[in-house]
């Protein structure tokens, strides 16, 4: 079905993916830029393998624009809350 004049219940709208640039991620989490890069760096003692990696927004291979899916950041925040609650119960 092409969604034109048909049954509207048959067409499921695709959720809009919001991309957060570094500045918004910093604001959302209340942390510094260096902390984000430490969490993403496997060689850092502060590495967090659960922290979402950014997606490339431009075709440039090295220094192109990147951003994080808002849904990934929200998931990560929720996972931190779960870990905190589980730790408090022990």
C-alpha cells in the first residue's frame, strides 16, 4: 500500500531519528568533552564499552562530522539508572 487514500492503520509511520551533536551530548549528560572521548577510547582507564559510539554524518573518512542518536544516549542513561538501582539494593 502506498499510503495514499488507503487505510491509515496499515501504514506505520517511521519514528524520526534525532541526531545530537557533541555539544548537545555534553549538555544532556553534564560532562566534559574529554570524558566522552575517554569513555569511547578502549585504551583509556575510563573506557566504558556501553557508551554509544557516534555515527558519521559526512562522507569524510577521518575528521568528518559525527553525532549520536538521541535514542542511544537515552538508552545509555537508562542503563546507568538500572545499574545504580541494582547497586543500591545490594
